[in-house]
C-alpha cells in the first residue's frame, strides 16, 4: 500500500509566487523522484535524488532528499502559467526493488 | 523524440470486449512497467518485467495480462474490460542499477486512455 504522504493536495497561487510541496514517509527511502503530469499526458521526470541531504536544482525547480531519508521537498520559484499540473513524489524503499511508491499528488494552479 | 511510445493514445471498447495496449521503447532499458491511473489518483503498479521475468502485483486482477516479446515491446491485455477498468494506462521503463544501485529513473510514455462503454 501507499506509504507516502504528499502535501498540500492542491495549491492556488499567483504567477510569480514560489511554490513548495513535500512528501513524508514512515519508511526509509533510498531514492526520491519528482514528476510533473499535465492533463492527459504521462508523468515527466523533473528531479531525481539518490543521497540523503542531496539538494538538486533543475531551472526554477529545487528538490532535497531529507537527512532522515524519510522525506523530500520540491520548490518552484517564480511560478509561471506553464507550471500548472499535478506534481507527484515517488520513492523506492530499501526492500522494494523495482517498485516506485507514489504520493497522491499536488495539484498546482497558477493564476495570472 | 519520444523514447517510450504508447499506442493507441485513446481506446474505446465495449464492456467485455478484449483490448490490447502496446508500448515500445528506444532506450534499451531492461525493466518495463505497466501502471493504471484513475482520475485524480496516483499511478498504481500492475506488473513489471525485469528482462523476461514477469512480476505481478498481488492485487492486480487476473483480467490483466502482459506480454513482452522482446526488449523493446511490451503489451497490456485486458481480457474482459469492465466499467471499473476505465483509466489511463501508463507504460514506463527503467535501467537496472541507476546511480544508487536501485531502479534508477522511471521514464513514462504519454499513456493510453481507455474508455469502456
């Protein structure tokens, strides 16, 4: 079953604002991945994290692998309209090779 | 260029009429996955292939079957679709190992949306 808690469930923000979302787990993860999914499309990988404490950026996106290995966050700076979509965290635990567990997703809506 | 290609993008079928969805990849990844995603939900793993080894999730209904004739192709067969099987079906691939010795990064296709009438 799903072990990831992703929050918030949705966010309504104005263009230019920063966005922050996070995922927590009761289990230790050795991989955290962040995906964005547009309506009617498949998820697209944004950032992959493999080490505790790792902080990685991809343009306006920044994600971190928590020190405890049980959490991760994603930040989007200076949001633009095309940031609209659903953002999923996904992770792999040490005893579930080949099986990503997904968070429930964060719906981001950006208004002009 | 698309690296994981799913066909068809949209499939309409009648209740009980078998359906096959296809997935091809140009990444030469040895692991291929099928996920089911219902509206406003996270993707749910149905099964995956590690090379030719098939790994079924315990809660995947028998109605769902898969074939992987070679490295590049994988098929999802739904033998008797019910109304509850209407969903987006996502194919994904990954390369064994990755940077952390785990599954590496998963690459998804654009999905096949199934409608059951």
